[in-house]
C-alpha cells in the first residue's frame, strides 16, 4: 500500500525561500565545477612535472598503448 501524501501547505510560496536557497547553493557548486573544468582545458606553457624531461622512448611506449 502506498504512503499517504504530505499535506500541501496552504500558501504555495511558504517554502519558496528554502527552495531558492537550495537552488542558489547548487548553482554555485556548478559554477565552481565549470571554472575548474575550464582551468583543466587551458593549455599550459610548461608540463605539470617541470623537473621531469620526456624521454623519446617513454613517449613511444605511451603512444603504443
């Protein structure tokens, strides 16, 4: 048997501020994630491991996989 529905509030705008707050929080998290993705997409002038030089034989092995 299904559970009974919760009683709807008399005023449909009563929990609007709570929903708005949740929506703003979610949108802020999505904006931050998009900014991180944009940063990952940018080309870097140097490799992340600046101290490690790429060996040509290592590059061949990576491509062969």
